[in-house]
C-alpha cells in the first residue's frame, strides 16, 4: 500500500530525514517510535502533504501513485488521513460543518454521489458511539475549549467518518489520561480491517498496550535504525532510547 | 469671490444649483429646519490633509457632475425589492427612491401612522414631535457634508414612539435609480420615549452604472429604558459613494444594538456617534465590511461615556480583497463623571490579497479612574495551519479559504436578530467567497 524509498527531507536548510525506507501493507499496524527530535512527526507531516518541508531525495508510492506529487486534499481523497498531534482550533467552524463538505469532496473524487443528509446523520451517530463523543461537541467550534482528550477523540471520530485506507496517528496518545487513551485505542481497533493500514507515531510504548502493532520501527536522527515485532517496543520501554543512542554511537 | 479650486468646481456648481432649486419651493420640513447650519463652504471640503480624512479621499466624489433630476423605473425597482427575502415579511416597508417616498412600493401599517412613517409625512402630521429630534446632531457636524444634507433634507424614516409603545419591525429602502449621477441627502428622525421599543433595518442600494452618492444623516434619541435595534446594510456597486452620520443619544438604562454591514461601494464613510448621556446604558456596535476591487470603507465611530455605570461594546470585522482599503477609527471618551464604565472595542481584519490594506486606530481618552476599558486591533491573513488542516480532510484550498472567511464573518452575522436578514447577508457572503 505504502512504500517509502530513501526519503530525505529538510526544513529551512536543516536536514531532518536522512533516507527512510518503509513498506506498509494493507491490514498492518506499524509503530514508529523514537526519541524527541528524531523526525517522527516530520515523517507524518510529509506523508500528509505539509508544505513547509522540502523533500530533497527519495520517493513515496501510495497504492501505485506518487504521493509526493499530490496536493494535501488529493492525498485525503486518495485515502490518507493524519490525526494531528496538535489539532487546530477553528472559531466558527464546527466538525459537522466541514466534515460534510470533506466527505462529499472525497466521494466526488471517487466518482460517487454526494451523501444525503439522512445517511450522513446515521453514519455520524454510529461513529460517535465508537469514540464516545457527544454531538454537542461536534456542533461547537472545532476544538475551541475542548479538553486534550476531546480533541484527540474528535480526530479519531473524523478518521471513522472518512474511512481512510492509510491512517497516520501522530502522537495521538500524548496528553491523554488512561481512560481517554483506552477510548481512543478502542476506536482505532474497531476501525482496523484487512483493507486499511495504520501508522502509529509515538514516543512511548503505552499506546501499544492497547493497539498492538505488527511492526515496530525506531527512528533516530532521521533514519530507521531498528525494526522488529511488538517485542521491540517492550525492549525500548525497558532500556530507554539511550540504548539506541549508544548503539548508534558505537557504529559511527 | 469664488474660492473654489478646479477640483471642487463641480461641487461648487452642484451646491449653487441646489440653492437655486430650494429657493424656488417651500421645503416639506420648512419651519423645522431653520436652525440647521446650511452654510456650505466649498473651500472647507474635506481633504486628506484633515486628520479625520487622512486615508479617505473625497476627490473622486467632488469630480462628479451630479444632476438634480432623476427618473426611475418602478418595474425594475419592484422586481429588485421582491428579490429581497425580508421585503416579504409582515412589517413596515418604507421605500424611498431618489430621495422621495415611493408610496406604491411601500407598505405601512395604517394604525401606526403616527409613530412610523416618512419624515415628510410626520412633518405635517406631528411637527412638534420632530422638532424635538431634528438638529440634535448639530454638535457632531464636523464637516461640509452635513451642511449639504441640512440644505437638501431628502425624505427618510421617522419613528416617534410614545412611552411604553413597541413598533412593528421597520424596513427602510433607500434606493437610487437614475440615468444621471445623482445624490440623496436623506434625513432620518427617530425618538423612542421611555420604555419604547423598535427594530429598524435600513438598506441602501443603487442601480445602473452612473455614479451615485448617499449622504444621509440619522438622528436618534433613545429615552430611559427604551430599546433600539438598528441595522444598516450597504450594498452599492463600484460607482457608489456613501458618506453618512448616525448620531445617537441614549438615556438611563436604555439599550442599543447597532449593526453596520457593508458589502459594496466605491467609497463608504460611516460616522457613528454614540452619546451615552445616562447610567446603566447597554450599547452594542457591530460592524462587518467586505470589499474587493479598488474600493474603500471607512468606519469612524465615537462612544462618549458621560455618566457612570454604562457599558459599551464595539466589535468590527473586515475582509479586504482585491485593492480594497479598510479604515477603522474608534474613539472612546470616558468623562470624569463616568466612573464604573465598561468600554470594549475590537477591530479584526483579514487581508486576502497582497494589494489590499487596512488602517486601524483605536483612540481612548479616559478621564475617570475607576473604569474597565480595553481595545484590540488585528489584521492578517487566514491562518495557514487551519487551511492545511481542512485540506488534509479533503477540502480544496479554495473551499478551505471560503469556509474560514465565512466563519470569520459569521461572528458578526449571528448577532443580527432577523432571520430573513441573516439569510440575505449570508447569501451575499456566499456569492463573494
């Protein structure tokens, strides 16, 4: 589904990614871990199409298309979803307000008819249960005055509504208490199916107790320095990132 | 001696023609308007050298040859009015065309004839009532524009509400339809006695591609415990000029909500003066202006807190596109006697194009020591992070921008009480973005 090859990227001349290689297949959950500043969020941002980053080398193929050539909206329409680490607050725009336009844009792109109001409402009610979110929240200005947990649940609610093929969850666990974490993880698990894939970007192993990954990758200084199964996350939890740093220093 | 410079020659001729025209007939407000200052002096015509007109040049206006004659097409006007959602509501509908009341297109509620009508009708029906209001804005007449209005005094809205009465909703349509450049200098006179209440919407529009100019003066006295809701909607084209003064005086415990919505015009200058001559007054002033092309909108507001324990709240927002220019000047005076005043002011602007500009200036003069006053002004582009967020959900760049722009405007629109009017304004916004 997603194939990243030798990806290099920089921002304002500063190199952040130094040759990332990653294969993600349908039905898989990948966790990307790493210390602060290792380039995890940059990778998520580049996949979603954030324009401040400059890709200097490499390629990203998504279901046969050159992802880097697509605008952020076309990536969304192709089925890429980014759950933001820091979801923006937009006064005067409610979740329901823009989500309807978003869904219909995606449908139009796929050559499907717009969703009628009744079906939209029905789908919405179903998905609301999934992340235990209240409708009043969805009618309010996006993220304005939302708690950290509400913001993240809203991200997962949008993911549920948009049904992406590839969901990238950027530090979705940060700032969540254990109950909120469980709700968010539960929602993600229910959305998982053999046709979609999930990339979890996270600093801590905590989230992986709830969403079990098939593959774990450790990102350090803009490169994937270690890959393994879910047990790698546990090892990291035990030994900390210093273990990776020392190992890398020895190699160098 | 003729003091006129070549740039004001036409203005000089226009004034001379007006003088001649008015000397030949008895004005309907004859006897009521005697004390008004009509000594127009073309040499004192505002220029950008005057501080109050620093960013707003009237040069283009002074170079138009205005006619005293205008002919209109009732059929066209009728179909225009019928396209407005609020024209169909149960209410007073006063239609003025080229400065005169148009009885065919208007609908009044006969039982309220003595409280809501045109100024000319009330001048013959209840002149003693009009005498109480006409001229209250004299202290605020800072320029020659008002003197032209004093001289011409075209017909306008008159509301004279006795104690405790509530008038049915009032819609006023000031229209210009002329094959020659034409100017309307209308006068509105409103007096709400104690505990009276009404809601007014005044809509300005013009037809054709000839220059036109609205130069209205509105004088409003709101007595104790009375409540007024006033909404001004300016939808002119790129050949339309607007220079108006709204002067409102409020007494104890009265309430005001004033909205100014400007969606088009080559040059719009709104002066809004609010004299808070009482305690426990509640005043809200909202404004929304959105222009494009080579146009200018200038809102000059003044709130004068003269007595203690009153609240004023001012919120103006602008969306500037094309080569348009937005000017906001908000004066707040808090007199020494006006302790415990709360006065808030905010002016926020979005600049959508690199050629658009905004000049905003809050001006607070506070002479009392126990007051809460705040002001803020911002201008900038739409938030890039918000645009990216919406795009990452599948909205196009244009859709994301339009949604954010509408949300920005929505904060003002939602404060307007009439649903038909909100629908109309939202429709104007939708057409634009």
